[in-house]
């Protein structure tokens, strides 16, 4: 065995002990917004016939790997050499490097790779001063990254027994090798927003992208995808909040967006329930001795949204008038309106006149208006008659008022007026329908009766006359 063979044998024998020790500690890494490096670099000492360098260096494997931050390009984690063990890219391990900058980094824009890495433990059997430093860029060498090929190229330099570290090349068996990495800035993705109604607004996060109506947003998700959420703005007039939100991935308002993909969010606001009220005309009631009634049909017709129960109330009613509604709580729907019958009851004591009635529907306070007209009963037809039709002074005369009342609003009250009418017949409280009197003077005598029915309708008979002559048996003094 020559010296070179002995040196290689001894180094690999001692190195195997180092590997066993290193495997007791397998460094782990946790990726956040990162891109992983993979593949192999090769380290050797071309000017020496006694050293082989670090050999193959693996940038990813079970439980380890080197990653790049997608925002800053900073490298972290561990690569593995079966000869020299863990090659650390962690900032804590490269602190105090021979020259600034220490932090290993890939520039996301230019691909320039700077900083240092370091083998964290000296291999067994290493003699002399060991520091394990690997410089990624120097005065006449550099490692660079191409996003087009997604590969690193060039050389790094390792001090002591490490030598040149080639990041891409061809192995002795003719197979190409390289350290590879997906682009730090992934391709953009598109998010389509489909909105109904078109006036509705929305917000897309992250990024607080705001818009109104249909739109397309260009986003830059991470390599592993970014979760984006769409929220609706305030409900447009006539619509209900919150809206229903779905996406083309089969989910709701949130979707994981991958680079170079297209996803559509659909935002739909539901129309709020709406309707209108109409009526079939005015109401006319003529008073009588008993309560009278008339009806009006109120119709609720749905105009938008899902139907809801409607109830009615009325305002503007005069005293002694009431109203009731049938079909309260009816739910109007498309093609099937609700008809409510409003029945107005008018007591005999209600005051005649025309009143504006407002019917209000709940919910939404919808209204319809019409007139309620109350009229008095037709006038009574009265006739005042004296019996006998002519008389002499001192004769008894019977006065009687006959009543023709189409409403039969009995009982009635009376008051008489005219020539020589007894006082008790002039008072409604004591007057009667007929009474007997005698006249003490001669001549034509006039008399009239006023009659009130039980709802205070009033009528007066035409003036009646009787001629009183001289009684020959009546002596004058």
C-alpha cells in the first residue's frame, strides 16, 4: 500500500467513526416560506495527491436539507458529506466568519450567492488547525443560481482539507450532477372574482385587495401555495348580508392558491324579501240603528326575495269604527299573492264624514291608502196632522206626527214648535209623538214637529196649519 492509498484508507476509516458519531445527532430544519435545495456538489483538492476533499455533498435527505427563504434568499439548514459530516448554512454556525457578509444568501433577483457555510465538526484524524469554512463567493470564484435552469453553478472554496466545491458538473462516470432549487419567486397565479349583484364590493386577503364587481387579481403565492380568503362588503341595497361565497376548488371563502394556477371565487348576495300592497277601492258605510260594515280586499304581492309572513294594521280610523283583517300571516310567493279581507265595522254613534285610511304591512312597513266614507241614514219622512182639521176656540185638537223611517231607527224623540204649543211639548225630554190642546184665540195656527231617531238623525215635518173659528157658545164679556 503506497502513502496515498494509506492516507485515503486511514481517512475514510477514521471518517466512518466520525459519521457514526454525527448520525447520533441529525440536524432538523423547519420550512416556513422557503424553497428547498436538492442534488449534490463535489469537493476535492485537485493540486494534492494525498487528500480527496469532502467528496459528494448532499443538499437534501431524510431529516435534513438546505432551504432558501423565498423573500430574503437567506440560506439555512444542513448539507451532508459522508467524509466531513454536516455542512451548516445556519446563521448561528457561520457567525464570526473570516470576512463579511457571513449569512449565506441567494439574491432572488440576480442569483448571486454570497456568504459562508461551515462544516460544524472536524473529521476524525484531521491534523493542524481545522475551521471548516466554505466561502461561497471570492475574488476569482463564485456560486450563482439561474432561475431559468433552476440550477446552481460555479465553485465555492473550502479551507483546510476541503478544497474546491463544484455545484454543477459531470461525474467520472459521465453523469451530470448539480445543486438545484425551484425559483425563489414562484410564478404568479390569478384569482377571478365573480359577484352578484355587480355593485357588490369585496376584499381579498392577504394583500387587502379591494374591488367592486367582477375582477381578476394577480397574486404571488408561495411555492407550497398561499391561503387566500375573500370577504364580501356591506350588502347592496335590497340584498342580505352576508353573501354566499364559493370557489372553483370546491370550497367556501378560502382556498389554497398555488403558483401558476387560476381560481374563481363566486360571491352571491341574496335579494331581500320585498312586496307591495294594493287595495280594491274605497269603503262606504251608511249609518243605521245597528252597527254596519263594509269590506276592502288588500293584496300583498311579492316582488323580490324569499317570501315572509305578512300581517296588516290600519291607522286613521275615526272613533266608533273598527277593522279586522282575515288571512293574517299569509306568505306571498312568486305568482301567489296574499289577499286579506279588511272588514270595517261602523257603530251608529260614529260621526259621518270621509276619512283617509292607511293600511300598513309588516315587515318593511309597506302601505296602501283609501277613503272610508260614513254617511247618515236617509232622512225620515214626517207628516204633522191636526185632528179635526178645523176647530173652534176651546175645542180639543189632537196633533200627531207620522213617521216613515226606511232605517227603522226607533225609538224616537220629539220636539214641537208653533203657535200656543204647550211648554212640555217644546222639550225633547217631555214631548210626545201626539198631544191634545185647545186654542183660546181664533185664526190660522201653525205647528211643526222635529223628530230624532236613535242615532240622532234629525228630520222636521213641513209646517201644518189649522184654522180656529169663533165658538158661538163662547160668550164675550
